């Protein structure tokens, strides 16, 4: 078993990117959609997916619901 030290989810770039994508989707982002060229709208989910993958590849620490200045030990079973 290994122990990793989780950072706050509020300090996670992946969390905030996904949160912003959710807010745009829930608001139907009319202003955002109007700025995009007509054919580009179908690529938005793919772009969000690629950015998520890139952000995840750059992350090595787990996240937890803790204050941004704290860390939390998380035991992880070895593979």
C-alpha cells in the first residue's frame, strides 16, 4: 500500500475546467454559441474531452474535499 497526499479539489485545474464547461452547458451558452462558426459547434464535446485528457495527464495527485491550503493522506493499493 502506498500513501499519496491529495490536494483540494478547489485547487484542481481539471475540476474548474469541468465546472466552467458545465456552467456553459447549463446556461445553454447562447452568447458563446453565437460566437462560434456554424460548423464548429459539433466539435465542442471533442475539444472538452481532449482538454480533460491533457489536464488529467498532467495531474499526479488525487483530489479531496478539503480546504485549498490543506493536504490529506490517501492510501492506495499497489497494482
